[in-house]
């Protein structure tokens, strides 16, 4: 603020207080304005020219002024849109029918000091600048349209805010301008830079670009907007590849550094926050270094004619996505522009400059039509005024792309509708104290500002125009794609729209099929730090790198990832397994030893054969029950042993098939009880042998009575079996076995098995059976050398050794197998141990019965040694 006041005082001292310039005076750019007074005037400050000469201060001599030379057709069209809107309103009978609208226009050349000078010129009303005085009695200043850059808008907003005059800008996007404490009278009909920055960041994320570069002009506007872009991209899960400043003044070394960063970076999407002049230098260097394949996300502050002016840049700029201001085709404005001619508006130096720039000629001081066709001035062709505007290239008067013109047009209507509301105020219904209205003849700027802030209307094209409490319009932006046409020029294709007020996920409406990317490609470019991790992999952060830079790690065994770029792998349910690619969980196959498969079928055949063999032996023993060899060692025990072996073989069948509750209950129980009966019978046989020899002495009358009554052998079988039955009953009552699906034993399979319930009782049952086997083995071993050939002890000893060997070898075999093969091993142990008992004890007897009946006599069984025959 102090700088503005000092600058203002310097201007006043040079123009009002003295006739001779002081020795220390600020040098300002000289230029004339253009005005057409009315009952009320609207001021306009535009950067119709731009400075392309930036003298470097040496601080050793008086600095040279910036020289404004380049003519901006876009800004000139916006100025004409202001004149067009005022002309349209003056001819209308609906708005302000009794009020003539005038204008006062000033070219600030994009330089702050010229903007300040123009603002003071508007506030004073005359050529001489007199603060706090409006020197024109016949008209009143309503407000000011402009400026066209942030640098010129800021000082204007501070000065106009002091006086309360409304200022409407169509280009200034600096977020801090929304602060009404600093800039109380500033409004704009272009979205604030923070919302445009949000749109740019979200547009990048919308296309999946998570690795984004940011370029911003080296001023407050660029810095603030770049911070918002970075924050929004980071919040959206993206990362910033680089952030570089574009110098406001051309600097070859700094431009080279920025371009080198762009060239080395893998980022293909780059948000550029700058204006056309600064961008021009950067893109020229990008073109020189032949850098292509980038997607530039442009703010509306880029001129859409940059690529046309520099056609060699089409290769660089094609594919650009431009967040442009919403506009409408204005046919009447097109006709208005085609009627422009310097001779129609005398004193309009801006139109003369336009004519000279458009037709590359020099407007003469006299009547141009009277000059010869090829006349020249200072080596330049003279304008004759006969040139035709409709012969100009499309970009000069292409109103379809004049977004700025449409916004300036709306700005004029904002002021006019506000004035119409002020003049239409009814006493008692006014917005001021006690319902008062403003004095229509002498209303104050702050009173008019109230109406401007609260205006709301629909323009001639159906768009609703209003401001929020910060003086900002609704955020609706067009998405324009810059495409190269057949002639090699750029054309601007509308491909979508951004509406910030729309629900989340519906803010962007984009027609991707209409987009043409750099190089004429239709496939959306990829801009990521690391390639996406496919399903079956998870992302793992790279040390020292942003979160968007990661490694892809395969999922572990049993884990999967279904989505691209998954941050973690999910473990499959217990009944599922991961496929080979680790991107899907497959249902595990149910595995059990079935009757249909070859192994199960083979075991069934073996069971059937052993059962049939046992049955044949039993039939043989029953048929020859009166023979000595059958009667020896208690034929009842032989019958019991054979029947129990038949059930031992049959119980193996319970182990086949899918386990159910019933089969789980009875397969181990039946195995334990049937084998206990078998071993008890053999134990009784062994005890019988021992007692038989002991009863051969005269003093063994008591044992003789026991053997004669057969109570001892039967009691042994019943007692031993009853104990095992009680153990099994207790097992079923306390913690019985149950079917179980085991998903952890074998990868890719669900093992249907039986959980044995109480392992203590289960091992107690096996331990009891093992103790019977051990007892029987010891007794049989001790009795193996007893005399006479009918002694079965040696056969029983051998059978117990076979039985013990089978079950001892069963333990490591069982523990080393998995799944259904564990069941097969157990079945094999049952069958082989039962077959061992059958073969060792009964096959020799069957051989004698069937093959050597001559040996099946009492004398042959007694052998050479005589003993006292006993009847059993």
C-alpha cells in the first residue's frame, strides 16, 4: 500500500504540482486512452499491448522503460466485447431505457505502473489525475472492468477498494483476491485460482496420472496455485515428480534448467500455471530440444492462439488439455467485429493498432484510400483501409474461442443489472437503513457495490450469473483438447466439462474418444512413477522414494490380490487356495480315500479276499471240529478268534469313503474292540497251553478243574474285551471322534478326516491293546519250548512278532504320509496284522487238515513223548 501511495504521489507531482519534472521522477509509459462518455460510464483497463522488451537493471544508470509492442488480438476482442455489450444495452428498451452508457478505456500494457495510472485516470475522470475528485460533471463512473493480469489487477484492486468502486476481472485468478478484508470491492467472473488448481489436479487424477510435474510462474499467483495443485494431487493419492518456477523475465540459463528437468523426468502429465508470454519462451526451448509425448494441463490464462502464432510448436502442444472458461457462440458479436474500421471510430487508437497488426501495415495520417496501392512508409506497406476483415486468418476473429470476450460481455451486464436494481428500488424496501434506497442521482460507490455483490440474473444465453460471498462465480470450466488439423495448425475441440458443485465422482464429464493426444495417439498416455502392480502382486514402498514409486512383490503362498495396485495381499479362506498367478482363490479339492479310486478299490478287494479266506478257514474248522488238531487248544477260542478276525478285516471298510459322524464314531472303536477280542483269544490260547503242560503233573488238580470247565479261557476273553469296551464307551461319552475338514495338511487339498476327539483316551485304547499284545508275546515266548507237537506257543509267538512288527513299522509310515494315504497306511496295517495272525496260527493247521489228514491223529499230535491225554 505504501508503494502505491508513493507511486501515486510521484505521478501527481509530475502532472499537477509542477510544470517541470523534478530531478527524481518515475518514468512512466505514455499512452492515450479512448472514451465515449455517457450518462454513466464504465471503465476498462486492458493489456492490449504486451511488453516483449525486458531491460535488465544495471543499478548504475537510469533504467530504460519497458517497451510495449506486441498486439494481443484476444484482449482486443475482449475490449470490443465491452463496447458491443454497451451498444446492445443502449439499444435495448428493457434495461436502463433512459440511461446512456459510456465507457473509458485504457491500455495498461500489462505493466503495473500503467495500471495504476489508468485507475487514477478513471477515478479522476479527466486527463489530469486529481485524487478524490471526479472532474466530469456530465457522467458518473459505475465500476471498472479489468485488469487482465494478476500483476496489474492487484494494485487496481487496492486503489478501487479504498474508494468502494466495484472491479470485475475476467482473468485474475489469484486466490488471495477472494479476501474481502483486503479487496472489498473486487469481484471476478472467472473461477479463483485455488478452484482452478483443484480442477487441474483432479483432471490429472481423473486420467490416472499419479506422477505429475508442476510448472508455475514466479509470482504470488503461481506460488499459491502450485501449492494447491500439489496438495490436491497428494491428497488424491498421486505424487509430485518435480516443481519448477518459470521466470517472469526471460533467463536462458533458468529456462534451460527447467527444460532439462522436464526432459529427465518420467512424468508425462505436467500442470502449467503461467501466462502466455512466459510460456512462450519455455515452449520455444522445449521445441528446440525436440521434447514430445507430454500432456500439458493448461489454465485458462494460456492464450489459445499460442500454438497458432508459433506453428512449429504444434508438435509440442498438440494433446494439451485446457481448462477453459465456459462461453457461448455469439453470432451478433461476430458481425459487430467484422464492421470494425479505424475510419468509423475517430480517435480510437486501439482499432488503428489492431488494423496495423492484423494486416501488417502502417496506418497513414491522411486519407488512406487516396494512397497508391503499394505505398510505403519507412519501408513498411501503408494501410489503405480497403483491407477486408473476413480475409484474416481464423484465429484473429474466431469468436468461438474468445472465452475472455464472453466473460467481459457478462461483466458489463452485471454492472448494468445492478444499476437497474438500484434505480428500481422502492422506498421502504431498500437494502439500506430503515428500508432506504440510494439516491438515484447521487448514489455512492459503496451503495452500488452492494447491488453488484448481490446481483443474480440469466444472460441472453441462459447462463445464470451471480457471485458468492467472496466475489467468485460458480466454478464451471470447459475441457478443451488442442488437436493438430490436416493443415498443421491447432484446433480446439471441446471434450468435456468440470463442475465443482457437482457430487463427488460426477464433477468431470469427459468424452475420451474425442481426445487426440500428443503425436496423434488415441490411447491415454501413462504418467506414473512405477508401473502398476498386476493382480497377484502387492505394492511395496521404495526406500527414499515418494509413495507413488514402489516395487511389485508377489503375494506369499496362500495369499492373493484381486485388484491392480493392491497395497496388501489377502489370505484365502481355509477351504480355498491361491492359484498359480496369485490373483484368485480356488476351492480346494476334497480329498479322502474313496471306494472308486484304484487304491480304495484294491483295498476293498484285499479285504474281501481275507474275509473270504477267514470264512473258509472257519468253515473248515467247523467241518473238522471233531478232529484232534481242531480240538487242541480249545476250539471255541479258535472260533472266536476267526470270527473276530473276520470283523477286523471288515472294520477296515469303515475307513474308506468320506468320513461321517457315524463312521468316525465306530471305525477306531470297532478296530480297537475287534482286535482286543482277537488278542484276548490268542492270550487265552497261550494261557491254555501253559496251564495244559502244568496240569500234566499230579499236583495240579485245581488247574485241571479250571480247564475242564472252560471258565478260565472264556473269562480271559470276556474280561479283556470288557475293559476295552469300557474305554471305548468312555471315549464316546466324553469326547467322541468327529468328522473334520483339514485344510492345512496338504496344499491345495481339503483332507476329509476324523478328529479323534480325546487323544488321551485314544492313546489309552491303543496302549491297552499294545499291553495285551506284549503280555501275549511274553507268555508265548516263554512257552515256545514246551514239549509235544500240538503246542501252539511257537506259532503264537511268531504271530505276535509279526503283529508287533507291523504296528511298530506303522508308526513312522503313518507319520510320514499325508491326507488319504494316512488312512491307507492304517488300513494296510490292520489287514497285514490280521493276515499275520490268520496265517501264523491257522494256515499250518489247515495244511494238516486238508493236505495231511494222516497227521491229524491223536498219536501224531502227541509225538514221541507220551503224556496224559486231556479232554478239552
